[in-house]
């Protein structure tokens, strides 16, 4: 009797297991390998100048500017667990808290909710889909105890203040949201859907957008090999 299916089953079963292993996190996953490269950068930032993208850099034809000088160590879709996907891009300066400026990627109206110590968000008319609004979201701008490194022009409770592209917002920090539990100094930058005039909950991947077309470069985990630095498409 001819039974052609087991071979295929093995192939697709194996492919599925491999894909899950590669994706779910851990040392040998895409994210794990990117983590090794990030550690190499952080151990010697000055020794890796070509990994650093300067603030305000703009790829040809892309609407958004790079928001802060540093190495994009983790990308959107990097994963630290099967259901723990990264919603944005992490930009590591390799410098101490409060040293590296963070700038608006595009013009819009800035909001800072009353309880936001380390975060601002800017509402934009979407330059790629002008019928809708989107948000750029900037966080970790505080010290380990949550003392803000956002500029004084944008106190908690700021609502709808116009900012031009390139406006100084604050400085890279390492506040995790839990005092005394710092992360590495970086900017977490993401693009978030609009939810009735406020940003949708940024911690859910499905509320965020792929930043790649807005910055003109590959910025999702599966677009960039873990031994490469993202570069402009054009
Ligand atoms: Zn992040």
C-alpha cells in the first residue's frame, strides 16, 4: 500500500519545530543571536562606529528621521518568549543615562499622560496613509528610579503640543517601569495605532505598525540577519 504522507509530515513537522525553536527566544534564536551582537557593542561602543546610526539621519524617500544616535540592538518582532514579541526598535547609545538626546521622528502633536515618567507619544497624520492618524512612541527616558529625563517643555499632562520634526524630547535612560530594576540604557521607539485620539496600548504587537516603511530600512526581526546592522533600502 502506498502511503506518501509520512515523509511530508516529518518535513513539515520538523520545519514547524525548527521555526518555533528559532523564534521563541533563547541563546540560539534570532533574538538571542542579536543579543550577543548587542553585548559586543555595549562592551565597546567606540570600537563599533559603523553600527551606530546618527540622530536625524533620513533614508531617501522615507518620511521619518532616526530619533536618537545609537545601535538598533533589537527590532520589531524580536522575541523573548513564544508570546512575548517586541513592539518596536531599541536604540542603544552605549552612553550613560541622560547623555544621548531623543528627537521627534516627524512633526505632530505631543502627548504625555499624567503618570508617564519616561514616555512621550506624538500623534501624526500618517504620511504613508493620509486618511488615518498614527503615533510615534518614545520610552525609557528616565533613570533607574524613574526620575524623568524628558525635557521640561513637556511635563506630565501635556496634551497636543505641536512639535516639529527633530524637536528635542529628552534623553535615553534605563527606567523599566519598575523602580530599581533598570534595563540597559536605550530608547524604545515604536509606531502605534490611533485609538480615538490616544495611542492604542503599545505593549500589544497588534496595536503597533511595522516601522520599516516609515524609516526606509528593514526594522523587523526576520528581515535582518542577526549579524547585520539595518541599512537604508535605497
Ligand atoms: Zn524595546
